[in-house]
């Protein structure tokens, strides 16, 4: 009996399989090389582990929302515990995404409802407004700093699932401590390189956002200084002064890490503070130590440089 001759489709199938395997192997090799060489890789933000625990990773968009939530707390003089409660709430309600939908008329990071007096839909979809509204309710909860996170969050949210916030407490606390400036260069992000032409326009956006989220005091008299800065107006210099709870090194790292978290959307090329520098070009290497880290003034200001 004559053997059956494979059809053309069947003859081609092994080649298709081999090609697919080759593509996958090539992609894997690319990712491996990117990781080994400190290349950009997949966009992501990473919060370094505390006390030997696991690091926490999240997409840049969510890290930016978290940084805004933390900055609004700083503008109001609220402690890191308030940030932890707010972040745990947003993690549960929206996954730290600024959602334009939800249960019934719920919207935004905290799934706040216009029909329940949280504001207009447009206001609630503004993360700065939404975070401020959350904190305005949180500070009215007696002793919220000493309450379990899930109880403090529930007092504000009145959720149908009051125990759901607890599962986010560890990650929220890790992220809150980093963004509150308590752990130095604890957060880094791998992001795409800024597009050309974002320099001066990007610097203007950085200034505007800093003032809106941290308050006007974040850039006292910095505008005139930056206007004549080397680099054609691409540099934003944020002075760091004082030694109180919101001053000194902690304040500097608050601004520096906020800038990293927002680097993708604001076109930030480089950030320097306290002898450490983050660069979008080699973000896979994280915060690198400067050769002149002991230079005078290294910890007196955060320098943010936007794309060319």
C-alpha cells in the first residue's frame, strides 16, 4: 500500500512551529539581555523590600496615582499612616487606576459616588481632588492613626465589603513609606525615554504639577532661578530646607520619588538628589551614586531635567 503523502498544509506546519519557537526564544533572549545590561525592559516601578521582605512592583501609571495620593497628604501635613490607609483603599477600590466606571455611579481611584456627595464626576476623576476628598473624611475619624487600616478605611468608604482593605495593608504601607520619603531611594521606575521636544514644555508641566499636588510652598522663588538655568529651561530645581517632619532629607525624597513615578507622563529625563541620580536612559540600573555625591548642596535641592 502506498504511503500517504503529507498535504502542503501539513508539510508547512513543522516550519511554522519552528518559526514560532524561534520568535519566542529571541524575545526571551532580548528580555534577558535587557535585564543583564540594565536596559529599559518592560515599563514598571519597583519599591525596594523593607526588612528582608518581598519587593513590590506596579505599572508606572499606578505608581503615578499613588505618588499623587502621597503628595496631597504632604500638602495637608498628614502622616504616612494616612497615606497607607488611602493607598490600601485605592488598591481595593480601583487597583490604583483612575477608573471612569464602577458600581452604580462610582468613579475614580476611590470609587467615590457623585450621588453620595463626593463631588461632580469631573472632580472625582481628578486624582488630586479625589485624594483630598478622601483625606477630608479620614481626618474626621477619631484616632484613625491608631485604628487598623481596614477599620479606618471603612469609616470613610462605608463599603459593602468592610474587611477587604486588610489584604492590601502590607503593600500599601511599603509604598506609603517610600513615597513619604522615609526610605530614601526606595522606589525606581523603568519607563520609555522622553520624546524629543518635551524639554521646556515638560519643565513647565513639572512645575505646574508640583505646585498643584504639593502646594505652592514646594517651589518658593524657584521659577526665576529655573528660567535662566543651564539647559534651555529644561531643569526644575526644587529647594529642600528645614529639618522638621516635612523638611530635610525626607522632603527631598518625597519630591524625587514623586518625579520618578510621574516621569513617563511628564517627560522626565533625569532626577538628582542627595548624591544619587536616576536616568530614564538607564533606568534599569535604578538610582546610581554620583561621583561627586559629597559636593556641597547635593542634598539642598532636587534637580529634575526633562527631555531634550
